[in-house]
């Protein structure tokens, strides 16, 4: 019980800090939408920004973290901090060299985009912005390795703070310098790019400083001991397997840029960002805390304990993200209008974005579970299975995207990525159960049924309350949207957990109790 309580407290810490980061990210996106609007310049920016972000997830937070963390955990177990820090120096040295070469190559290629004549100006502008933004990749890939080391040392606070630096820098650059010193949208978006680079540098520098206080002394080390080669071998297939959802989203954004609607890439980006809010607040927090545990169990060959912690993680993820998905879908209209319909972001843009957000929400629980399942394979040092599943997922998404976008436009692209993530979750779970019988999800089905029933009850309350408030305040739409979003959330939360208690959901109140305990004055620090 003590171990479970510590897990929940660590999850609470990461969730709270990630919530702050996501709120700042939401403020950043709302500011960009109001200042730049949904089309033209903003569409080029979000498309260009997805490029280094995609490689970050492929090379940094995805494949690297999945391959590096279990190996570092094993090194720490066998040789202590000295061995772990030596391995960290070797990995960081090679990572810095590889990403620097990749950044230089990408800047060279995108810098020559106008040699390919005959394309619309929006493609060239997106390529120009990609040249400016690609150095961000090097900063955050090194930061991913440093944050993985902090997680192995059971320091979860500092890595959870990492995205906050990026959001603060982007808000300051666009809302401060961009609005005061730039007269055109072109100049404002250049300030926004500068904010991305400054935020990326801080994301790398802050965890480096924390690790140095833990005793790490950075130095260049390009040796290739067995464990570095092992990490490289694990990473090679993992480029594709760990970030397939983001690859599919990127494919969708590129296809969206080819649509006649100039706002499609921007609206897809913002809808996806809103969908990722509950993922970032809780699902990633659970993965961050659970992954080192299951990696340790795998290293010690304690597969029963691994299965217990994995199922506990999945259970917690579904406990929060199933009702979050339902609420996001039901309130997609008021949320979009309230947060984004300002400045240059018009009512027509909001109306187009609402169904995209609702469709993205359907895939939310499946994305959250998939994140944990992929980490389970990597804890077992099986990189082949996630890649095979990812190949199926990629082909399915591409075929569905090209087919559905012809009829449904941007909504077809969201349908394709949502269908692909559902298939990926199903295939990964089946493969995991085949590999280790202890990892079957059969014990979870009763809990999943109770979560679904409680979500239906909560959804009925939210739907009824939404219709009542919108009907009463139909002559004041802005006030109605604010009331729907601000008033309905807390009754919905209490109704959901109350229904879980009536359904005798085992441990249904463990999470909220742990979160409240963490917020009490004098709560103990679990990061040491």
C-alpha cells in the first residue's frame, strides 16, 4: 500500500505541474489564434513547428526514452550513480552529435525549397519557418535524455516543469515583443520562432543543472560500450514504433495544407492540442511514473509485479481519460468558442473546429492506453512488436486519410487518425498478452464496464445541463459558453466519482484522495 501511495503522490505531482504547463500551452495557443488567426501565416507556422516536434518524439522523447530508461535503470542497479552518469555522458555525447548533423541537414534541405518551382507560396513559407525552428530539435532531444535520467533517480518534478519553459518563452515572445515591436503577422511569427528556440534551450539547461547538483559532471565521451550499442539497437526500430500517432498526425497536417481550406492545418493543430490536454495532465504523468517501475521489474524478471503495475497504470488512465473524452466531445462547442473565438479567430473558424475536437476526443482513451503498452514492450526490450504494429497503423491511417479527406476534408483526416489509434491499441494489447500471460487485461474488464456506466451517467448530466444553460442564455452566447464550461465541470466530476462509489469501483476514490493529500500544507516531497 505504501508503494501504491507513493506512486499516486508522484503521479499527482507530475499531473499538477503538467496541468500548469498545459494551461500555459492553452494560453499560448489562444494568444496565437487571436493574434495570427487561423489561416495563412499561422497555418505555415504550425506545419513547420510539427517537423522538429515530430523528430523530437521520434528521436528524443519517443525512441530514446523508451530505449534509454530501462538500460539506465539496469546500470544504476548494478553500478550505482557513477555507472549511470558515465552512461548518460556517452548517450548525451552521441545524441548531441547526431541531432546537430540532422539539424544542419534539415536546414540545408528546407533552405533550398524554392529550387522546386511550381508550388504555392504557403509551402515555401512553411519551409522557411522550418529552417528557423529545426535547432529546437537538438535542444529537446538532449533534454529528453537528461529528463529520463532524472526519472530513473525518481525526481519527477523537474522533468514535468520542462514544457513550462517553452510555453512561457513563446507567450513572452509573441504577446510581449511580437505585439509591441512587430507591425505585421510575418514579423510576429518570427518573434514566435525566437520564443521556441529560447524555450528549447531552457528545457535542456534546467535538467542539466539539476543533474549536476545530483553529482553528474558532463563531459564528451564518444566511446561505444555494450550498453550504448544496446540502446542504439533498441532505438533503431523504435523511431517508428513509439511515435506512430504523432507521425499520423503529421501526415494529416501535411495533407491538410493541400486542402482548399487555408485554415485546415491550424484548426487541426489546435483541436489536437486541446485533445492532448487531458493526455498531458494525467496519462503522460502515469506513464512517467509507471515506466521506471515496470522497467525495474523487467530487469529483475518480476513479471507478476510488472503486470500488476501496468494494469494499475492502465486502470488509472482509463479512470480519468474515458470521462475526459466524453466531456471534451460534449462540450467541444462551448470550449472552442470560449477559448479561441477572439481577435482574428472567427466564428466560422470555431464552427469548423468543433467537430474536429469531438472526433479527436474519441481516440483519447486509446491513445493513453497505447502510450503505456508501448512502454511495456520497451521495458521487456522488445522493439520489434511495436514497430510491426506501427507499420500496420501507418498504412491504415494513410489509406483512410487519402480516402476520407476527399469527402470530409479535415474531419476525414481526424477520423483516419482516430481509427488508426484504436486499431493500434487493440493489436498491442493482444500481442502483449501473447508474450506474457501475466499481462492479460482480463481482470480489468469489470472495472472498464463500471467506468463506462459512470461515464454514461456523467454524460447525461453534462448534456442536459449544456442544453438548459444554452437555452436560458441564448441571447448572451459568450456568457452561456462560460457558464457551461465553468459550471458543469465540478458537478460532472462529483457525479462521476459518486456513481463509481455506488458501483463499488475498487479504489475509485484513491486518486482524488491522493491528489487532495498532495495539495495539503506540509505534504512530503516524494522526489527525493
